[in-house]
């Protein structure tokens, strides 16, 4: 009996015009998003390789270490291969940072900066399609699953055949779910085939596990709205009322709660603006520079050259003493500034992280936010990965600053400089910036609450639909 109910539900659904329309639209949208994502990734990979090579040439072409010290080095963020299906926030937060001895590195040159039209329309990726399009289709498929049959009189006729209500609701739920998954699973499999056959897309075993978890999250998200629609349909007496209630809940979940969470977090845990932070850093640097000038003047007065101007050994010894002193005070100055800026940044980042965590945790009330947060974490295109990359650059900065300062000081030769001979630079021993993406284990541990949240919604809504249908008035 249960098998017959499931079969009947599937046949009625897949032979309806709305199923054909939904299936074709999902195939077009999902394949288009994957194709667009692949092209974006390959383009970003080419830009990344070009930028790295150009930075290397710029460093090699500098005339001296002084110019290298002021110019700094550019660190480019490598694109993630899973950004071809989950774009995340990487298009909006910048792709390049300049590391110097004085300026705190921040990511700039986002895709939105180079082409603001992307900020207007956003990215067409799988998360957007699942979050918006398929969740609406889940509502349109199921909003009249119970109440619609009541209005048409078929529910009363079906139950007159001594079919138990629990069997009927289970059969309708299973059959409706299978029918709804077809427009999702088949296009997703076609999208995976496109990923496999496309050149320059190299997926590791870790990536395949991440893709599997992302697709599982998609299925759970659609199941949330499917069971919600079944529950509301079993609680209303008119299909129009069911649709209006579901659309209101959909807007609340998808739009209202995520935006409200950000505003609430900003109220509870405010943070200073970036301009205030930069002004405080610049003020301290100016104060330290003002202290430095009298000390250098005093040292020069106490250490004037007293030797024979024609004695090259005495001149070289004095130059070495002067160079050592300049290197010492420069390193001391950089150390003070770095230490002060590090304290400011530590406090600012702690406040910002607290605000971000509040916003994310508040927004997780919505399954749409849980989907976005979880998918971006698994795709390595979310906030956490952005913060990890920024932290790796900030950790690299003092290493680079120490190397560049020592190189610049050791290359000072006033005799050659006076003769117009600039020393050649050698950056073969320049420390490299290393960044390792988050491990699969850590990513899974991070998104586990999002899985539990959606599973919890599914259980609550399905139990509510089951109990409501057992008591449903079919008259």
C-alpha cells in the first residue's frame, strides 16, 4: 500500500507541467552556473600566475634595496578550485596585498572594484540557485500537498478506502521528496561531469569529499522547505492561505533574519572604524619619528669623523659604524611601530571577530544562512578562509620587514654611492609567504552545527506535519 501511494505521488508529480518546467530550468541554471564558475576560476588562476610572475620581475628590476624597501612585495591570494561552484565572498574582499615595512597589509583589488556591475547583480553560483530558486520550487511543489487535495475532494475519497492516515502522509512525503530531488540531483550530476571533463580543473580526493558534503547540504536545505510546506499544508484549510504563509516564512528565512542578525550584532558588539584605527597608528608613528630625529642629531654630534680624510680604512670604519647605528635605530623603530600596531590590530580583530561570530550565530536561526555559511566553509571561500589568509600575511610582514631592512642597511656603501655605483640586489634569499588552506577535518567540524540545524528543522517540520495530518479535518 505504501509503495502504491509513493508511486502514485511520483507519477502525478513528474507528469505535471510544473515538474517539466522546473526540471528544464534547473538543468539550464545549474549547468550555466557551473560553466560560468569554471571560466571565472580559470581566468582568476591565469591572473594569479601572471601577477606572481610580474611581482617577481618588479622585485628583480629594482635598482637598490632602498627602492625595494619602499616598494614592498605583493602577495596574491590563490583562487580555490571549488570557487567554480561556490563563489563565496572572495570576489568582494580583494585578491592582493602589499607588504612593506610601514603599511599594514590589507587585501585590495576585488573583482567588484575592477567591475562594479558584479556588485549590482552578484554571482550566479550553486548556492544562490539552491537558496533562492529551488527553495521556492519546493514550496510551489508542496504548498497544496494536503490542503489542495482537500479542496479538490480527492483526500476524502482516498481516505474512504480505509487507507491509514499515517501510511498516506508517509507515502506523500516520500513520493513528493523523490520527485522534488530529481530536478536537483540530475542537473548536479551533469554539472559534476562538466567539472571532470573541463581542462585546468584538478580536483583532489579532499575536494571530492567537500563537494559531496556540499551536495548533502543542498539536499538537506531543500528538505527543510519541503517538510515546512508539508507541515503548513496540513495546518491550513485553504491552499491560498498555505502559499501566503509559506512565502512569508521564506522571505523571513532568506532575507530578513540574515540582515537583522548583522544589525543586531553591530548593536551588541560595536567596533571602531578602519579610519579610526589607521589614524591611531599614524599618530604613534609620527610621535616615534619625532623622537628619533633628536637622537640621530645627538649621535652625529658625538660621533663626528675625527680621522684622516685620505685614510680609506678609517673612512670605511666610520661608514660601518654609521651604517650599524642607522640599522640599529631603524630596526628598533620598526619594532616599536610593529609592536604598537600589533596590539591595536589584536584588539580590533578580537572585536571584529566577536561581532562576526555574533552575526553568524544569530543568522543560523535561518536555514538559508546555515546553507551559506556551511557551503562557503566547505568550498574554502568563506569568511574563515579570508581571515586565515589575512593572518598569514600579517605573520609574514615582520619576517619580510626584518629581511628587507637588514638587506638595505648592509648594502649601504657611501663611497660607491658617491661614485654613482649602486649595489646590485639579490633577492634569492627573500623569505617566501606560505599559506595552507584549512584542512577538511577542521572545515567539517566548523560546518557540523549547520548540518544539525537543518536536520533539526526537518525533524520538527516533518513531525509537525505527521501529527497535524493525523488530526486533520478532511471535511
